[in-house]
């Protein structure tokens, strides 16, 4: 069962990286293009490791720490990153398909051409994350912390955002169609030019105090 993290409204980063197990440390290694399919990693810490173009199906990372890791052009499918911490990692043209990242924490990471399709990212913490033009499609993101996240022109379609923390998030120009917006307070989130469907419009109108009827 995933550990529920205390929700954070900011993105605090301590001076030192916590190492779960000193005997399980990977440092400054080149894993470029490595196929990690079927492997399991529990309690490992990865420092400054190059995982560019790594790929993997059914990979399991549990309670691992990634610090300064490059995930550029990486591809993971049906894999798990449960209760992991990502600190100052780089995600360029990175794709996750049907992956599980329950309880994961992202701190000061960079996201460019970032794509998540399907899977479960509930209780994930992405406070203040720069996710402009990122894509989340059909993802379960219940109680995910997106406080002050920058999601301008992002795609969040068919996403379960029930209970998500969205205070201060910027969804300007985002495509939100088909997503659960019951946790969205339009008075505390930037939603100009965001695209929604008719049912979502009724939910937001109700949140603003309107009595919606036909």
C-alpha cells in the first residue's frame, strides 16, 4: 500500500539528499539506452545518472531517490515508481504509459515534451512544477498536489483530479475536457481560455454559487 505524503503548498528542498540505504547507491553512471524491462529496484539512490533513452516494461522502482538524473527520451510502460523522490531531474521528451507513480514527489525538476498516458499518479506531489504543454491523458491523479503548478496549454483530458490540490495553479489555455474538476476552485486557479465540456461547465458554475437548471 502506498504511503500518503503530507501535502505541500510549496516545493521545499533540503540542502542534502536523503539516502534510504547507503549500500544501494548508483552514482555518475551512464545508463544511456539501457533496457530495464522486468527489473526491480527498492530503496536505491541514483545520483547524476544518465538514463537518456532508457526503456522498460514492467520495471519496478519502489522508495527510490533520483537526484540530478536525466530521463531524456526515456520510455516506460506498465512500470511503477511508487513513493519515489525525483530531485532536480530532467524530463525531456519523456513518456510514461500505464505507469504507477503513487506517492511520488517531484522537486525542482524540468519537464519539456512530457507525456503521461493512463496509469495511476494519485497522491503524487508536483507543487510548483513547470508543466507547460505537458500531456496527461486518462490518468488517475486523485489527491495529487498541483499547488502553484504551471500547466499553461497543457493537456489534461479524461483525468481523475478528484481531491487534487490546485490552489494557485495556472491552467491558462489548457485542455481539460473529460476530467474530474470537482476540486477546482475557479477563484484560486488561473483558467483563462481553458477548454472544458458542458458537464464541466455546470460543475464550475455550481462551485461559483450558481443554481444550474434547465
